C-alpha cells in the first residue's frame, strides 16, 4: 500500500499547477513535505496522471527464489565463458 493515494497526489499537483500557491504552501495544505510534492509535479509534467501511479509490485516467494537461482547460475556461467574465450585465444595463437 502506498503512503499517499493517487487522488491526494493529483489534487496536490493540480493545486500547485494552478499557480496561486508555492510548493511550501501546497505541501502544508496536503500534509506532506516539499520533496514528494516536487517529485509528483515533475512526474505529472512528464508523464501525466500515469506518472503519479504507484509502480510497486509484490512478487511471491516462488518467483523471488527463481530469480535468485537464475542469478546464481549466471554467476557461474560468466567465469566459464571467460575461461572458454581465453582457451580459444590460446589455441588460435598456438596454431597460428
């Protein structure tokens, strides 16, 4: 769950963009600090309302374990690839 609702973010952004009040005044009005409000305004200007939507995802433990296992496999493969490339280069030097 997000700390601030989409509705609150949008109202705060639109209040600021109306131009009547400063960031500080709008932040106090909506009971938030300056930093989140500035981010919301920047995201809204660049992406519209979609910029205010939460991007948090909640993956189940099975998916997380699959990702960790995949990362471990890749961690083992990279040194093996480097070793194979080195051996190929040595073979080319010897035969060349």
